[in-house]
């Protein structure tokens, strides 16, 4: 990777490769997840620490068999599933099929058919087609290298046998390492059946050893996520230009244009339209919401039939009630717009409560920060805020009130009042503009 970051922490769709593997493992409802760490151990532990994870340190990297051996003293379950931290796309359904193969006299091995199996251990079968052994690429002879069935390294096995097999592993091979794959031949010798399963998609078992492979995994993940959303009733203008980086729930008849990024936990209800180049993070879009191009929505709730953008920014704590409107170059932070309220353009509303049907003119800002503390602005229902207003919080403007364009409002405006907070205009006759002084 040519990186200071441990390989398994490199991201796919906003989550580390190892994070994806752990997420899949958790969906299998395991008794315990043991994470064997070596290079970058402290960083891995710090990033992913959780109550259901047991981190096991492998001081020296002496092979996959040696890695599993470090975890054996901590295992208490009858069945052990071995996964790899740099194989992030493995599907839960594939692992469930593999686990069904495990019994006292049988283990499950995940293999994959490849046009080019270079680098993979080869699955050697006997005349009856039963798995006899796995031969690593560097130890394979010419005939074995022609085998196209590769070993993914992912296997499920009865724990009762594991300790014995670990004690019999040898590093007498080209790499000088303890191969976990050697237990396959041991299992066959001990009379166990090695049952195999294969992924529906070979990319499920692909790892990443460089940035190019990482990008290939990223794009495959995104295409897979896109297919799932389309199956649920979403139209993607171009699945190749769409990214999911979190947990997305969608309704039907949703339209998503190009270059949209969905991050964190996003809920999108029926009939939502999202324009191009938008980022939606940790937000809820109710039925019929329209997000126009180049908008950034984070930590917000948009009510039924509301709309935002183009070029709108809704920061955490922002709420648009039904049919509220936020236009171009409007920023909200910890602000609520009531039903049918409007802020059409060039406006900042921070720490604000805006009543139903209130209209906020262009160039309006809430002056909510005094350098030490944040203060709230409250606008009632049917308020009209003129253009280019500064609302100096804390301040209340009550139902039906109006503020004149160009005003600075510093105190309460009562119901139905007109507030004018301008400096008096003064015109000076005979004014001469300064002239530029000639040099030299």
C-alpha cells in the first residue's frame, strides 16, 4: 500500500476493510469475534475496539496457521469460522452456506473458480472428486499450477479438532511459514470430509494488496450496493457514478442523479428526488422531498414535500417541516423551518426556530454567536423578514411581524409590527472621489 496506515484499515465505502469483515461476522451472531493483529496493532485496536471483539497479538508474522494458533486459547465455541481482514466483500449468505457444512466429522472450505488462479493455493482433488489437499502456489508442481480451483483461505471447522491440527503444523515449505491450509490434508488423513462451497461472485473473496486493487474493490462494492437499491425501487441515473458509504433505507420511486454520495445512516422515503453532485449524510428525507443539485445535507430531517437547493447546506440539527423551502446558497445549522416556511437564497440561519409560512429575504443572517456563547433566534408564524437583515440573537420576532430590508434587529418585534433598524441615509452634495496618486 505504501502507507503508514495498516492495510486492513484502508477504507472501502467509508469503512475499513477489516471493519467490513467484522460487520459480516457480527451478522452471523457469533459467540465471540477474535481479531488477530500484528503490523499496526495499536492503530487497529484503537480504531475498531468494541465489547464483542477480542484482540489477539501475533508478535511475529509466521503464517496463517500461526495466526490462528494465537487465538485458539480464547475460543470456546464448537465451530470456528476463519476470515481475513483484507477480504472485505464477503457476503453473509455465502458464509451461512459454508457454516452449514460443518459437523464433528466434516469441515467447510470456501473455494473459487478463476480464469487465472496465479497466487492462489490450488485445490487438489482425488479421483472421486473429493478434496485431498491444498498446495500453495510456490510449492505447486507444473500440473498443480494448471488447476483453476483456488483456495480463498476462508474455512469453517469443528473446534474439537483444531488444537490437534495446530500442534501438527510444520513450516517446512518454500515460505518457511505455518500454513493453515495444511490442516486440509490432516483432516482428510483423519477421515474427515472436506465439503466445499463457492461464492456466487468471485469478487467476494478478492483481497487488496495495493491501491489499484483497493479501487477495484471500492467500485465493485458500489455497483453491488446500486443493484440492491435499484431492486428496491430506486432509479439511478448512472450506477457507476454513485456511492454508498453507510446504511441506507429507501422507499419506492426514488430518483438519484449522478455523483450522489450517501453517508452514514440515511433514510429516503417514497418519491424523493436527489439531483446531481449531492452529499446526504446521517439524514432523513420524507416522502416527496426534492434535493436540488450540489447540496450538502448532514444530520438533518426534511419533512414531506420540502425541498432544498441548489447549492444548499443543511448542517446537523436542521429540520424542514412539510413543504418548507430552502433555496440556493442557504445554510442552516440547528435550525427548524416550520411548515411552508421559506428561505430562498443567500441566507444563514443558525440556532433558529422559524414558524409556519414565514418568508426570509435574501442576505439574512442570524447573529447567533457572541464570541463565547450561542444564542437563539425565534421567528413566529407568517413573519416577513426583509432582504439583508441581521437578526442579533437572542431575539424574538412574533407572529405576523415584518422587518424592513437592510435592518439590524436587536430587540423583540411584537405581533404585526413593522421593525426598521437602519442607519439614517445622508446625501452629501459636491462629493469628490479620491484620486490615485501618481508615482514618480
